[in-house]
C-alpha cells in the first residue's frame, strides 16, 4: 500500500472538489481507493490522475457521468489492445529471429523463405 498515500480530504483539496464528489466517483466505479487498517480511504497518484480526467470531461467538456463511464471503458480497452499489440509484436519478432537463425544454420538456403523473413523484419520495424 506504499503508493496509496492521500486521504479523501487531501484529494478533494488537491482537485478543488468536495469529499462527497470523490465518493460519488468511487461509487460509480471510476476509482478504487485502498483502505488503511483503520478503514480510511487512501488514494494513489493514479486515482488522482483518473479524477483529474473525470473533472476535465465533466467540467470542461460537459460530459455526463454515463459518458464518462463509456469513455473510461474505451480508454481501458485501448490500453489493453496496445498491451496485446506489443505482446504480439514481441512474439512476431521472436518468431522472425528463430526463423532467421534456422535459415542461417540450414543447408537449405531457400530464397522464398528468406524473402518471407525479410518481410517479417520489415513489418516489425514498421517499414510496411
């Protein structure tokens, strides 16, 4: 719980909102504060950043809380997809490396296979 360091009063003061507003966002499932042994809500820097985003959406862009919920789910999906993309690129890179090693050590210097490996490397490097 080392990263959970702000009480609800501190967070409310930092963001110039009421503690009740922070509780509403918690009830909506936008943030998930940790609890101290005395059951005090403790917020992380990530929680504060999330609250800042919510406030920007609701105050500056006039998005209602249902819209905020949809936007936050989409942002979460984007992060998940980016993570998955990076994982797939890593797998593709490893497969290309294995193929290259195989081709370099193989007595069968098959030109079409070399071309395929070259294409894989171009994709990985973003050249295509």
